[in-house]
């Protein structure tokens, strides 16, 4: 059974990877610029924020919960960080990340207390905090916008930096986080607990797993990553207003689901999520290269998500059947 | 035991909301000059018309334990179809029919994906949300259509004669009566509640759960189409970002009105009270000249209260019961 589980998980990442390479190939064929250094850098920095958020959301979704408030948290953190920097010109990127992280953790604590503590449905709770946090941005910002001149130069130059000629700084962070989260979820007890909780929440309670602690910490982590992503938002766009990152939570959920995190929990990896985010961005690039009107972007995203959910469903059914067949064989 | 208790609390929740609604009205009429003025009351009703209309059908969906996040996108798509077909030269009655048919079809597609393909409604309708809004975007782009026959735009935003009753209100009341009777006085309504309580048991009792859910999804799509038509005429514009984010307001109004997100519990008048409460609080804030931006926060807080309050009340009651037992 263990080998079968491993095979399926590995199979998912491998097949996603193949699809990704295939779509990059096609896009490169239509638009050769896509596979040049410039094109790769564009792709990676455009994917970075969604990929970061999707990794942050992975533990939450693996535990069969969801966090819809992340996009609002990104907006809130981005605006507050810009505000602090505008008022304190001596700030560098260090303070930016500290403020952003703190804002995110605060939102994560609220979500965590309501979902893990009171055991309220996460969908409704985070829908509520989506409103409250976005409303918070509207109220504190009072329609004030910030541009590049108010931001610390050290932050903006950090965002411009690339490693090995290809790897923009934000995407390097994605890779580092991916490795840490991937390792943690796979090889530590806490990480394995998350999968167990997501596969069968009542059973996890009965066997005495620390459901409250795991869920609570997962929400704090998710909030923290969202807060940090707010700083990456500033790095990339160098301007912020009260509607920053509005409605992008669905793009993150889409990347996670396409990357193999089922909405029923208990499955998925950080590597898959990053490939999922890259795939979504690549397909957008391919459509742009094909000359499809940008207006259709959202429609194609939606269609992709539905197809991914359907594919996931078929895969899950197949695994179920295989497991059943194996069990019958073992009995005989 | 505990489940029964929560159930009871949820049942009395809609009464509590009605009381809260009256309290808001009394408070608001004391603290502001013209809260109960005819113009303002008319505004409260007409501002909530789309939410109310979509709420009527959404109640059924949430009671069966499903959800549809794509309703505001269906509204936008039907509004876009209305504008696009009218601008392309179709007679207005045909355009309205097209808009409603598109809404119905979208609802059916959602129902098909959820029941026949067995996909989770939350995930699928997030996809559908992007899909339908995207199609609306693709059809209209940045264009807006705002040349509609005067008869219809007047119907959209004017009141009956010199009274405060919006001309759309009779339509809303008819739909409300229809869906209210459907939920509380017919076998269809009983089946909806039964499915929400336990889909398994409902199936063994001979209810065709798949068909029932498809019908409920289709109703929701149809009502979102109707809401799209009313929205278009109320603002005399058809554009792709019509009604963006409205799905959350509809869901929060339903939950506020005592519909359980876990399914199986809900009343129509609770939802009506929930919608009116949200819209009255908003109007009150506006009259108090409180920054319009606070409304988003208030919506969020109301939503949190609506899920947290039954749980907290239940916990408190149980704690008291245990204390009484010990004493």
C-alpha cells in the first residue's frame, strides 16, 4: 500500500512536469521569445507570488480546510508596508519583511482561532475575514496610493536581482520554501499528522492527534506567507492601492488544485503546487502567444480549474479501485 | 444530544435575526432623521433586489448541502448577453429571454458537474465563477451597453406612482412567495430538507438526490439570470464586471438568516430577514455618514457572527447544563 501511495504521488508530479514541459515547448514554438532568458525570467517572476501563496496554503488544504482571506492579507500587508516605508525613509527590506510577516501572522491567528478553536467551517470563516481584512485596507488607506519613490530602494533592487542569470530573487525564495515545506510535510511527524487529519478528520481526533495545534499553526503559517507575499507584491509592481491583489485567492486555489492538492484533503505536495502555479502561468503565456484576447484569460483559467478537478477525481477513483483490488488479492 | 441542541439553536436563529432587524430599524430611526423616509425604505428594497432574488434559490442549494459561488458571474454573463444581443439588434423581449436562458443553462451545467461527475461544488463553482465571468469578459470586453428601451430602465429603477414601492418589488414578492411555498409547503421542499439532513437516508427513502440537486442548481442559475436582467435595467448598463463579488453577499445573507452551512436547516423568511438586515445596516451606516468602506468590514463581521453565534450559544447552554447537573 505504501508503495502504491508513493507511486501515485510521484506519478502526479511527474505527469504534471511532463505537461508543463510540453506546454512550454508549444509556447516556445509559437513564440520563441518565451524560451529565452528574458522569457524564463518573466515567467518565473510572474509566477512567484501565486506559487508562494499556494505553498503557504498547502498544509491548510491538506488538512481539508481552505483560506480565502489570503489575497486580502496580501493587499493589507503590501499597503501597510508601503505606508510604514513612506513615513520612515530609513527603512530597508528587512523592516518590510518584519512588518509584512507580522501583519500576516495576526490575520492567521484570527483565522486559526475561529477554525481550529471554535471548529467553525473554514470556508465561511475565511470568507468573513476576506471581507474584514479587505475592508481594513479600504479604511486605513483612505484612497492613498504609494508608488516606487516612497519605497525603500534596497527593497526594489532586491526584487530586480537575479541568480544564475535566470532565477529572480522572488522565485529563489519559492524554491527554498518549496524544499523546506516539502521536506517538513514528508519527513516530520507534524507533517504526516497533517495528511492524516485531512484524510479523515474524525479518526484523527479519535486517535489523539493534536488537531487543534496543527490546524492553528497551519493557519498562522498560511497567514505569514501571505504577509510576506505582500512585500513581494511591492517588489514586483512597485506601487500599491487599496484594491491590490483583489480576488486573486481563486488563482491560488486553482494553482494548488491543479498541482494535485485535492479539496478533500490528505494529498498533495509542495513540489506539485509549484508546478501547478507554473503551468497556469505558462498556459496564460501560450494563449497570449496564440493571440487569444486577454479578455478570455479568466474564462480559460476557470475551464482549466474544472478540468483539473475532474482529472483529480478520475485519478482518485482509479487509486481507490487499485487499492481495493490489492486488498482483495491479499485476502485470497 | 449536542447535535440536537445546535439544531434547536439554529432553528430559533431566524427569529433572533428578525428581532435584530426590528432593533436595527428602531435604533436607526431614532439616530437618523430619514431612515424610515419613503425614499430610504425604497432604496433599502431596491438595493437588495438582486441579492434577495438570488437568495431565494440559494437557500435551497445551501440546505441540500451544496454551494454555488458562480452566481454573481452568472448574473454578469446574463447581463452581458442581454446587452450584447440587444445591441446586435434583437428585440428587447428576446434579449431578456436569452439572458434568462443563459442563466438557467449555467446553473444546469453547475448541477451536472457536481452531481453527474461527482465533483465538489465548492471547487467546481470557483472554476465556474472564473469561467462565466471570463465569457462575459470575452463577449463584451471593455464595452458597455447602456442604450435600453426607456420602458424597461424605468421599470428597473423607478417606483410605482408616487409611493415608495420600487416597480421591481412585485416581481420579487411573487418569486419570494413561490419559493417560500415551494420550500415550506410542498413535497419538493421537504425533500430538499431531507437531503440536507442526510443524503444517504434521503436516497434510501426513495428520493432521487441527483435529479433533485440538478433541479436546485438550475433554479439557482435561472434566478441569477433574472437578477442579471434586473441589475442591467436598474443601472441601465450591461458590462462584464456587473455584480462582482455579489456571491459572497448572497451567501452571507443566507447564513445570517439562519440557513446552516452544513445543510438541512433553513427558512425562507429567515433569509428575507437576513437580506434586509444586511441592507438596512448598510443604509444606516450611509445615513450616519460613516465611511462607506466600513461596510465591507460590517459584512464580514455579520458573516462571522452568523456562523459563530449558534456554536457559542450552544456551548454556553451546555456548560450551564453541566454546571446545573453538578450543583
